[in-house]
């Protein structure tokens, strides 16, 4: 664990939250997209994306050393990372009645993207809050290290 | 001649505790949105007493045997098996962590200040006030 | 053990001196030399410690910043202390040499 271990942890969190925000932006941007990809010759609307966050535990060498009883220096963890960006296949597409739409089916219904703007906004606020909290941690850390550098001056 | 006994070595212990706690807080806050993550904390007494291992350990004759000592991954660091988890299994209390962070920073700064004071006064004494 | 009162009549009894005697000049010199040697080896040990930690810091190893700084300060203080001891010893020597016989 180097002196910058905590900063690396926070940096990983900032990256993960940033990626989460990017995914949310993509969802919001595509709220009206009816032609996202072709499936069996038919256009499918945009499917909402989300991220899966997992905690990073530590390098394999750490676990090996702990198992061999050499050190017990693991367990603080190494931050977080985005392990997957999933497409939401469970939420059904929204059906909007608009017979004049190019992609309307025989009944006049258009399948819209399964993005709920309200939900995305809430997610965005949560991501922003986490991002800010991590920035606070980073600043606290930096001030601690700077203070340590002044020992003996 | 042991110039650095007593208070200075306790100050050093306190500083390692504060550094470790800072790392755990950073990790907790980083994982505030991770599903099934349980918050970690550092045990104060243990760090200060330089405890190496928990006294209750499993008799492991095979490396595959699980060690069931109190869930510690490092002297002093342990996980909360939280009763209050959010819907995604996450057990990090953001407000408590922020408060801990502020408290820990002040603690660390105070210790550094004291260490500085003691070392500087040693220096002054040795140099004879010159 | 009866404690005898001291009076002008009784001659002073000799104290058993086998277990304590004033140090001979040779012994004094030896113990001083020993403590000087100890001081110097301690300075060396501290400096080596400080170097090890600094190397770890340089190579991004498992060390805390406050640890490195404190060890460096300790090494510096020990060095200063030994320097002062040396200075005082030399001063004392010169003082003695200056005494007219």
C-alpha cells in the first residue's frame, strides 16, 4: 500500500461515477430513439443502459501472501470499478399511440425507448452526490499528505 | 540513549491508525453505490496495542481451510455485517463516513502537529538554543 | 542490624569497600569511549533506517509518508545530538590542554 493508495481508490471511484453519468447522459439523449438497432430486419428502439459496480479488492499477490501467512496487509480494498454496462431487457418498451409515425405498427402504436427520464434524473443526482463526496475525500487526503510533508520544518 | 521513547512512539502508532482509517473511509465512500458492499472500519484499541492476530483463530492444517477469526483482513480492519443495508445490499452510511472523514483528518493533523512540536523541541534542546 | 549512633568517642568504622570503588581513569575512559561508540552506531542505525524508508518511498513501496518524515527527522536529531556530544568532548579536551601545569 503506497502513500497514494487512498488517492488511487478515490480516483477509481471518480472514474466509475463519471462513467455512470455518461451512461445516464446516453439514456437521456436517446429517450426518443425508435431506431436503435436492427433485430431480424426490424428496427428496435433504444434499450436503457445501466452500469454494474463492483468493489476492487486487491491484487492476487496480496491474497497469496495472506494465505501463506506472510503478511496480513490486505482488506482495505482498492476502490470500485464498473464491471459491466448492461442493457435493460426486462423493462418493456413504452407504447405510444401515433399512427402517423414512420415506425407505427399495424395498430398505430409506436414502441418508444424504455427510458424513464425521471428515473434517470434521480440516478444522475445520486451519481453527482457520490462524485462530490469522493472529491471531498480526495481533498482531505491531499491536505493530510501535505501536512505530513511539513514534519520537521 | 533513547530520545524517542514514550510519547513519540505513541504518536507514531496513532498516526498509523489514522492513515489506515483514512484508507478505509476512502474505500467506503468510493463504494457507496456498490451492491452488497459492507462498510469497513478500523479498530482503535487494536492498532494502538499493536495486536498482530486475533486470538481466536482456526486450526488450519490445510491452506484451503477457512480462517474463521473475527472477520479481519488486516490487524484492525474489519467489516460491518450491517443490519441496516439498503435495497441493493450496500451497507455504507454516507453521512457517518463523511463525519468520520472530518474527524479523522483533524485527529491526524493534531498528531502531526504534536509530533512536529516534540521533534522541534528536541532539536532546540540539542542545539542549545542556537 | 543495630544502628550505632555516631559520636566523637568511637572511631569511624571502615566501610566495606569491596563492592564499590571509584572508577580508575582507565575505566572512565573506556566507558566514555563505549558510550561514544554506542552513540555513533545508533546514528548509523537511524540513518540506515531512514535510507531504507526513503528507498521504499522512491520505489512506491509499502510505507506511510508520515513514517518516512518522522524517521528522517529522528535520524537528523540523533546526528545533531552526537555532533554536539563530540563538540563538547573536544571542547573539554581543549579546555584541559589549555590548563597550565
